[in-house]
C-alpha cells in the first residue's frame, strides 16, 4: 500500500508540473538517429524491421529479449529473467552477451567497448526507448564493425520540435516489482527545444537463498535518465540543428553465475545455494552524444556525431573454493574452480578435492576453519570515444551514402589481486572472513583504435532496386597493464574490406522478391592470442515480401558459410580459459528460414455471420519465427569433439505468435513464444529446456482528463501466464530457471 501511495504521489506531482503547458502537438525527425537510411523496412534489400513507441508502450516490457521476440530471426538466451544481462543473436551467431551483433543507440555504437571487449555487460535501458530498428544481412553493411549477422539500433526519446509532450506510467507487480517512467519535452524558445526522461524499475527477485541469516534479496534496482537539448537556427537555409544528449544509468543486481545441480533444480528451481548469497553487481554508465544535422541542398544531408561513453562495473561473484583434503581444519588448502565441479551430476563424478568443494558449494558440507570460498571482484572500467560522419546524396537514380567513423575504446581491469574470503557454516549461512585489495597499476589494460569507411549506392532501375555496399575496417590494438600500456602486445594491426550486393524486384500487387550476398567479418578482441584470426564468412539470402494495407508476409532463406568462426571465452558460458579472449572455432555453416505473417484483422472480410454487433472489434494476428540448422565442420585444439555438432547457443527453432482483440477503448492480447531446447557447449552435452511461454496483456482507456491529461490507460499484464518452468540456462556452473508467472498492473498518462 505504501508503494502504491508513493506512485500516486509522484503522479500528482508530475501532473501539476505538466499541466502548466497544455499543447498536444508533437513532431519528430528520426533521420539523424536511424540506420535505415532513405528506405523504410518494406523497401530494404534484405531483412529489416521496426518497432515503434506505441507498440513498446503497449507491451510494457523492460526486457529487450521480450521486446524483440516478434522480430523473425532474432533469438535470445535467457539468463536472469529480467533482461539485465542480455543475450541476443540472429542469423546463426552465438547470442551470449550479445557479442556477435552490433548494438547501437541513435545510430552510435553502444556497450562497454565494442572493439576491445565485445561482451555486453551493459545493455541500453530498453524500457525508456521510443523505437528499435533491426537490420540483418547486406542491409547492415553501413553499421559495423560486425557484419555477419546484423544490427539492433535503439532509438531514444526524441526532442519535440513543435509543442510539448509528456508521459508518466507506473507498474506494480509480483516479487516486489515496480516501475516508474516519465518524460517531458517542449520549447524554451523558437530555436531551443528539450526533452527530459527518467526510468526506474526494480524487483526483489523470484529466487530464495538457502541458509539462515543470508540476505533474501535476489533482485535488482536500475535507474536511467536522459536529457537532450537542441538548437535549431531560425531561418537557416541548411535546415540544420545542433543537439546534445546526456544519458546515465545506475544498477545494483544481486545476480550469480552459480546455478543448481540437476537434482536440486527438480526439487526447487527457484532456490539459490547459500554460497551465492553475497554475489552482486554494481554498475554505473554515462554516455554523451553531440549531433549536428544539416541539409546542404534539397538532395543531400550530412549527420555528424561526437560521442563518449564510460562504464564501470564491480561484479563480486564466487569463483573458487579452497579446501582441506582432510577437512580437519589444519594443514594446507588447495583451490578448486567452480567450473571443475560436476553440477550436472550432483557431484557424482567428483572425487577428492573436487568432491569436497562441490559439497561445500551445494550446502551439504560446511567449511573447516582453514577453508574458505574465494570471491573474485570483477572490477572493470570501460570507455569509448569517437566521431562519425554520414553523408547522403541523391544523384538521378542513385541514392549514395558515405560514412566514416574514428573510434577508440578500452577495457581496464582494476581487480588484480582483489579478492574476498568467506566461510559457510552448517546452516548454509555465508560469513565474511577477510579482504585483499587490488594492486595499484597491475590491472590489465586493453585498447583499440579503429577507423572504418563505408559506401552504399542504392540504384533504382525499372522494377529493380539494387544496393551495392563496401565497408573497410582498420584496427590497431594494444594489451598491457595500467602501469605499462602495451607491454604485452603493442600496435597489433588488422584490416578488412567487406563487400555486399542485394537487389529487390517489385512485382505488381505489392509483392517483392529479393536476393543478396555479403561478406561477414568480426574483429578479434584486443589482447587475444597471436594465433587467433578475425571471423570471416560468406552470407547469402533470398526472400519474398508481400504487403497490403491490412497484411504483410515475409519469407527469407539464408545461408552462412564460416571460413573461421570466432567465439568468446566467458564465465557466462563456462569457459575455463583466458576470460575475454576470442577463440577460433574453425569452419561452420548455418542454413535457415525466417518468416513473418501480420494481419490487421483476421475477421475483417468477409464478415462472420452474426458479427454485425462486433464491427468495432479488430483481431490482429502476428506469426514470426526461424528454422535453422547449424553445424561445426571441424574440430579445434580446444574442442576435440565438436565436429558435426550444433553450434553452441544457436537454437534450431523459435516461434512467436500473438492474437489480440482491440477496440478504440480496450484491448486484450495473448502472446506466445516457443523456446527451443538449445545446446550450450560445443560438445553438445549441456542444453536448455523447451516450452511455449505465454504472456497476457490487457488495457482499457480511463475517463481521466484532469491536470492536462489527454489520455489515460489502465493495464494488467501477466508474464508467463501458465507458469511454465524450464531450464533457461545451463553450463558447468549448473542449471538456472526462467522467470515464473508474474502479475503486473498499472497506469499510463499522456499530457
């Protein structure tokens, strides 16, 4: 009740402020933040999809994996259930840590360090976004640096250039979930406009930690803010503007890599071992973008962006157990990594030190006086700085785009020697013992200086629209320490040129057929061993697209032929090597089909008998999915048993279906996503579960028109309606579940 009253209080306060201006007009221009260029999603020579502000607000999701569920060919690997550590893939690439696709916001690379360290331990706060674009195949050559799969570009709140616009929404739900989202924008003068946005969401978590006196919070707190201010010179013949954007995010999440043994998962999938009670991530992110947009002529435009990001995270997580072979509390102790334990077999394959360590982790044995659990303090600082130009010019039947980006990023480890020691008693209570601080200047420092060019020429000739593309990437990376930068590897150079070509043929009646080819590339991370080489592949696609005012059909067949597949060594995938390195996985191939069918109203025509009293109700239908077959074509020195196996974390099948009933005053939609069982290691011995997960969404307009409110909507949402539990993640740290049934309700108010 106290939380409800707090939200009502916030609503009334914001209402009072926003009521000072009651102008309802709103205009926006996405040209400078879009990666679609001059073509919308139905004109691209390849796969392109867009989700707008209305749809994002309709579903009320904060989890990017759920937002992107409807996009064909995009799949995810659930980890924490809330989307905090996002794992997104497409076109046969490994989704883990979203490291194989380009993630952007407003057309600028996002993430900790897209060249030096690919892993997305920070992902843009998608609950505050106004839209998202997804490009796959040849269409994504203009983004880079990774060109095998594609790009996800999130579009943040745009500045209103006419009138004002405000919004406030709140959500309350199970497991202490709450969400508050507010933004407001307008004009300070005819030439100066702005928007300010705050998004906060949090939960207590859906898991319980075993043991007495252990903390019970397994959830998170995450807060983001966005501020943009734009100057538009009045009367400028170049139709130009200058914009400064600032975005900040803070997060504390009580998440762990430690899963459950198979037996423990079947007993209670939502429990956590007491050994994981102190695991926690604290993260802090800051991003600044300066944009200049101009139209030097009626047929040309130039967008310039300068950007800077900083990200710091401290992920405290149990990594080793120091055990006394005799267990008598005296004598020397030996270290055992969690990755060495048989969590799948409930310690059955362990012996000696490993067996004792496994029993301690799973809570069946207490630590002796000289034994302890060692917590690795994963303290990392990241940064990105860059400048980019995109110039578009129409020349007859040619629409030419030329782009340049100079980008620098780094990853600094601040945790060399930084550990904490804990004991675990017979009640599974975790207790702090001691701490050793980090060694100054000893932290590993990786950095990359990258230059890239691209050119795209969209040629219209008869019923054909052909897109030719060229991209060039040139990187120089270093690996060393904070005290001695580059002392390990210095000025390691790599350059690559990628080609793409695609064509669309317009058929009468709104149909299109298209085909494309592009060269795939992914750079190696800074500091990776000298024998690792960048990822290279040949990619082909052919598709059919049919659209009408009330329906849309798209069917695309694709083939990815890896000359050299690149995979990352991460704790998240149970890797025991040098964490963060890129490893060559040899030759591989993926064959697949993406499909989507949208219908505005399944009963639109002809009308059903007896339906005359229900003409105001529409029944929209959406079906999308992917069928694919992946295979390693070679073994490697690190993986001797992967030949002929499925590529890790790449699902064979995924499908999404939604059916709604909508009127001007209320709406109900049932969405269902099929999660296929997916192997999570190269030898295909671990895999996730499979199931249909249903989400229910309902909303109704409310008759509230006070305090400047122009529209009010109440809603009730239920995630995982049938409360289906599956193994969402499994590797050698154990099994973890998906999010259980979650009931949420709230209100939305536009001003």
